[in-house]
C-alpha cells in the first residue's frame, strides 16, 4: 500500500481524484480500481468496508451519509467513503477485511492508517474525525458557544484555565488527546467560567441535564472522565454496542432481565446503585431478554429465558473471562461485593461445560465438552484436530459433512482424533473462541496449538493432519475462510 502510494506520487502511474469517483450523498463509492487512488489523493478519508446483506451496515448507512454531508461543509478536506467487500474482493484481501462493517481512517494522503472504533451515529463519526484531524481541544469564548457545543453532543468536557501554559492545562490537553469521540473545550475567561460553574484549574463533564462534580486536572482526570462519560446503567443494543466494546473500560457487569417485567425498575435501580461504586472501573449494562437480537448474547453466557433475571461479569481484556455469582442475589450490596471480588481477583472464573456423553468417542468424530477437553486435546501421543462450532452457524453446517468424512478418513488410525465441540455450551480456559467455525490442531509430541486457516476441503485437511500440522495451511485463494462472529465482535463490529 505504501509502495503503491509512492509510485503514484513519483511516477504519476494513476490519478484518481474525488471528482472522478461516483458519490452517494457525499459518500465516495470505492472499487478495486479506484481505491488506491482515492486513498493517495485525499488528505483525510474514512472508509467503511461493508456488505449489502450486513444488518449493521444498513443500520448505520443513514448516519454515515448524514455525517458525510455535514463534513462536506465543515471539513471539506475530510471524505467519507465505502467499499462493497463482496464485490471488490481484491481490496478486501489486501487489507485482510474479516467482517462487516470494518472502518479504517487514512490521513496525510495514505501515510497513516487507523482503525475506527468510534460510535455509529453521525455525531460520533464527526466528533471522532474532528479529534483525529484537529487540535485536541477547542476554545470557548461565549456562553452561546458553550450551549451550542453541549446541545450538539451527548457528553462534553470543559476545563477552566486562566493560564493556558500552566501544568494543569497541559495535563488536560493530554487527556483530551486520548479520547476520540468526546469533545473537550477550554475556557480562559473568568466571567464565562463562573457562568457555567467552573473554577480555575478544574474540569467538569456536561451532559444534557447533568454537570459532574469538579475534578482537578491531574493524573486522575483520565479515570474520572472515563467514569463520567458513560451512564451509570446503559442498555446494550446495536447503537450502544460499539461504544461498550470499543471503549477503554473492559470490565462489564451485565444484567439480564425483561423490560416488561414487574421487577424491572427494582433490579435496574439496584444495578445503578452498585454502578456508582465502580465509575471508571466497570461498565454496568442491562440486556432485554425479550429482544430476539439479544438471544445470541444470552447464549454466550449459557443463559436462556428461564434464567432471567440474573447477572454476570466479564473481563474483556482477559480472554473474555466470565464470572457467575455463587448465589443469585440482585441487591445492590450483593452486586457490589461480587464485583469487588472479580476486580480483586477473589472470584473464580466460570467456565461453561456440558456433561461428557457416554458415547463421546464411539463415532468417527469425537464429541468434546469442557470437562474432557484438556484430557483429549492435549494428549501428546495423538494428533488431535478440533472444530469449535455453534449449532446455528451456517458455515459450520456447510463444513459438517466434510468434517465427518475427515473423521472417517482417520477412523482406523488410533493416533489421530478428529473432534468437535459446541462452543456455545462449553468453554476452555486457554483461549476464547470468537468466531465459528474455528479449527485448532494439537500436534502429537508437542504442547503447541496451531490455528488452521487453510482450505476446508477433505484433501487439504487430510494433508494437514498427515503432516502433523507442518504443512502450510494458508487458503489457496488467499482469502481467509469465513467465520460467523460471536458476542463482542458480533454486536460491535460485525453483522450477524
């Protein structure tokens, strides 16, 4: 990509300007043929890689176009573009696009590439781009400017510094630079500061009808802003999921319940009370069990409608480790105590498992569950090839007859185990399955684990097993085999 950009600039091999590219409501429509030129000829460009069938892509399309139209007026050198990955596979392959929507930002004519982790509303997109292309803070000089900024955003951070060269002001700018989608503003006029309730060297977080306590601009400011920017309790849906999973706070407490239930307010009030004790440390989220789109998330935690109301805690940054309270007590005190135990390392990680079937190894493809996984997979005397699947996964269903044939192929070889595990009901501690099917190989004579990314054909997988995992397992067409994503990826950055 970088070499191509240099060749374009030096030798003029290809010239593709924005004016030559088809647009839809100020969104550039990219193809395999014009992609590199569009990146090389735009100072700032945000590109959404999408598929027409992707539900989340369709849902964000209106906001994406709205943001593009706003930017055309406010930031004309910043373009929004999109590329249909199903129709333009060459670019997808080059950038290793694995799901939709995937959004990348290029700045300085393609010299720097950044992954977009912001929200999907037009306000989120515009704010993110303003932070990435401009100064970390803006200066407010009138009350009207302050009100306009607050009204246009869900969250705004404002600091008052009579001396913009002071240490507190420098610290504030550093914190502002670390937030992609929250506008930070500076006030230097004492009268304006008094009007909006600020003191010199202090910072406040403003929402529509809320003003936080005043915070010092020091090393704790980052932590304080993170805690204030999110609601005490937020419903998880397709709109909030990108912020939840793409945010800095990676510990989540999830309350599963029916919004139509008589006890909804009681349980959510208790969760809010608990949440106030963990600002900046843990997000508190509730999930409406009545919504069909949430069934996949419930399944990820091993829950069904009969289990609600209940709650779980997950550490996203620690291999998505799940924690289940030993007793179901939804009081604020009980939730606080359990969350403290999780953060303090006292609570034990919960791993889902089914019981070992009596006939688990009587067929060509063995059945693994959480309870027998380590014993079988890590048997160094055997070559073990495992498919981690989900019953609802279309790609898994397509692979099933081939996987059965692979089991039959090695059925008479006592040193080979072809197995499968339903990862919606069983978990292992060593790694997290984030898409289906996932194929992992456990070589004989070794304790390593090999991810199989090769062709899902009988011949290719037979050669791979016969070589004890030594044969190259890259796909013959250069495209990574498809998977259906799970949980965080499913809601935040992928389509179901």
